[in-house]
C-alpha cells in the first residue's frame, strides 16, 4: 500500500493479511498536494519488481487530480506502455484516466 500526497511512500508491503491491509487503509493521509502520476509509476515499478503473482491489480484512491508530480504525464504513459501494464478506469489516454466518483 503506497500512501501519497506531495510524494509517495510505502505504508504496507504486499500481503494477503487483511488485518495489515485494514491497518494501512486506516492510516491514509489526505493532506498536501497530490502526486498521482508519480505514485502510479512508483506502484507499477514496485509491482513489477516484487509481486509474485501473475495477475496484478493497482487500485488508486485519491482525493483529487494530480497537482504535485515531478514526472510528466507523457513520461508516465511511456513507462506504463513499455512494461505492458494497464491501469484502467474508463480507458483513457495510454490507459491512464483517473476520474473522481
């Protein structure tokens, strides 16, 4: 579980332990900026290097649009497509389309 505001940081490594996941979710912070695109790259890289299962899902929970990423949106698209990853919510440009509900 990667928490983020102006930057991304690992709150909980991969686990199937529901208690650890619930603990991580209970401590999400919602302050500062939103480095959404940087966090997607961080999470995708972490999954590629460390995940042991063949099926991988990235769930993004955000309180707003990206306003703090240091990496450009186009660079993120390139990163995702080079790794044959798809992060999809309503299938937008390069598979990255985040919409608020």
